[in-house]
């Protein structure tokens, strides 16, 4: 599952292929949409929750509120089912999906970080990230990514900075699951299911507020 972008996306993978998937784009309803999506995917696959042997969750980067919905839900499932919970960079899942759509490296991916910024990373190919994810203003990285195709909603939002914008627009849980299954089968360790925020949340404790105490 992944809730790091406006897409609320869930998939069930049997270790070889995706057997059911669901995706809805709504930046403000992650908490409302995620569990019904899980129910739909399990129903489509004709299995119960007890058939799940592991959980993979996108760790971002992404906005604080949406991202934590998927991470908390994944952790809850892992605890309730006594199954492992694996993290995977959301940008890696998007790059993997872009590769399956025919995009060859090198290229970059970019998602909407709001505040007129993008979360982005550069890739040698669909499976190989070059460096850590970052958050920047599109104009500040346009020269660095000049000549490269850039996949994702972040690229589509800023065509002046990223003239060769490509799909897919958002990550899909099916691609995330397929990449995780591939890495696990190769004996690679995945990330801890901890959020990759890259910056502080929008909500802040007010400074210099008055403390009211009873007399």
C-alpha cells in the first residue's frame, strides 16, 4: 500500500504477480479510502486478511498527513497478523512503474511536494536510484535534470522546468509490490517502515502562545 502521493493505492501480490489492485486519487481522503480499498482488493482476490504473509508500504517522501495513514495502517496489520512489514521508497516504485511502461534510463521521477516544490530522485535505470531523494523547487533542479525525461505528477505540474514530462503520474501499489517481491527474492533487505518526510510538517506548535492557568 502507498499513501505518499494523492493516490491511495493497494495491491495484493502472490510473489509472482499482482492478483488484485485498487487505486483512487484524492489528496484529502487517505484515511477514509485506504481500508475500503484493502477490503476491495481482498474481495476481488477471493481471500481473507489471514492470507496475507507480509506487508509492503511506501515510506515516501510525501506530505506528513497522507504518508502517516499508510504507515500506521501497515504497522497495525503487521502487528495484528504477526507478519513482517517492509518499507520501500515511493519514488522507487514510481521509477519501476515508469520502466515497465518503457522508459529507459537515465531518467528522473518527481512527485508533488506542495509549496511549489517537488520530491525527486534520479535513476540510472528503473531499478537503480542514483543518490538520495530530495525536495527542491523545480527551477532549482531544472539545469541538473536538463535533457532527462522526468516521470510523475511533479514533472507534469511544471512543464517549463521539466519539458520531457512522462507518466505514470502517481505510484501504483502493484508496481511497489512487484519491486519489493523482486528485491526480497534476490535476498535484498528492504527499508524499515519509517516515514521519509525530508522536511517538517506544515502543522507547527504556535510560538509565544499564552499559557492559561486557573486561579
